[in-house]
């Protein structure tokens, strides 16, 4: 069975315009800190995040074991408790393993979709990508969200391939990390029951204007209030305010990737008191020099990432 009623495969995503690709907090021993995850999740929902990707790149899924991912997803479905849709990372460059793990994750009622990345490292061509996603979608009990991020996988799924896969009854959406021109094409030619999200924070406003469904965001950890205000202004027809907010956000969004992610956003969250901890190797936490650089790029007070006295609303 699949977790939609056989009608609209993207039903749960229809109101999810601002989703957070949430970090995985670690305690001082390097274990997953579920209390911190719950506090952060509740804060983000309360301030306007209406969906999550758990176990994505920002969640350091390459550094999590199989058993840790299962425990993480089990805890996270209880934390969210049906309040917003949850997309869990299940993909790999092994088709058989992707099917097996996705069906294991499908046992959790609170996991609504599976995020399946374009296979990295072994670099399939377009026919191989189509075969991979079709085979996975045909054999799993969760609707699929394609994760097209060529900067990390080494290969790009073309806009034509995304559109072709959009017509599969068990492929519900794409997280697209590429040009706006490609996003436009996918929005224009997609299946009517297929959602298109940008995975590029700087495209958040433009993607919505172009007819996309929203953004799967890293910056929303730190700037959830401003991003929600931006979308709300857009929906009210206040384009000047929406545009002003996006222009204010764009350099800050870029700064959160000036060092390997998620180390910058975790540095900010730790300074805000969310206790997300360090990163796991091979990603290192920011050193003092890097914190100074990030403070400057984010226009934060000097030493605020070290003294940990940042307000929750960084726009105030």
C-alpha cells in the first residue's frame, strides 16, 4: 500500500510551502540528542515551517548508521505527531538497497514520503536514472520525492527526465537544486499531481512566483520568521515587502554554506541555545576564525557565535 488514497499523490504537500531540511542534533558524546531535536522541531512549526525533511544532507545522513536512521525516524514521527508532512531520506546509489530501506521506513505511519537522491558516485545516465526511480517507485510503500542535487551527486537529472518521472503514480515531488530556467520548465510541463520544490534557499521567492510549490530550506532554521513573512507578504500581493525580505535573506542564505554544511547553521543554532552540538566526521565544527567570518557574513555581533547569546529572531 501507499500512504495516499490512490488519488492525489501530493495531497499532504499541498500546503507545505516552507519545509525545513532539519539538522540532527548530537550530544556531547556524539549521540543523537532527541530532546534538542524536539525543541527545535516545535519551535520551527510554531514559527511557520509546515513540513520537514529528516535524514537529508543537512541531517548528516551519510554519517548515520542504518540503525541510527531507523531510530531517528521512529522518534521524529512521534515528535511531529502528524502536525506537518515528513519526508525521510532513504535513497542511495544501490537500487535494491534503496527499495529495502524505503520499505523499512514505510512502517512508520508518521513518515509520509521518501526522499530518494539521484544516485551519486556511480553516475548513471538519464536512462539509468529513469530506470532507478521507476524501479524504486514500483516496489515501495511510500510516495517518492526525487532529490536532484548535481553539486553533490556528480550528475544532473535533466528537466525532461524529471517531467517524465512526474507522471509515475508513486513519484510525488522533486527537490530541485539547479537553475531557475530548469525549474520553470519542470513547473510548466509536470504532471498536475506533482509538486516542485526548490532546494536552493535563494530561489525561495522566485520559485513560488514561477508556480513552484515552495522551498525545502536550510536557512529556515535561523530565519524562519523572515521566510514565513516573505511568503505571507507574497500571498497578500505585497510584492515590495516580499522582495525586500528575499534581498535581505539572500546573502545570509549564502553565508550558511560558506563552510561545509551543516557546520554554519549548527553554529548559529548552538549560539541561539538549541544545543544541536557538533558535526560528525568528516564534517568539522567551525573553529574560532571561521566563526568570526560567519558572524561578519551574517551581520551578527562580534563573538556572538562563541558567547552563545544570539536571539531567536535574527532580524530583530
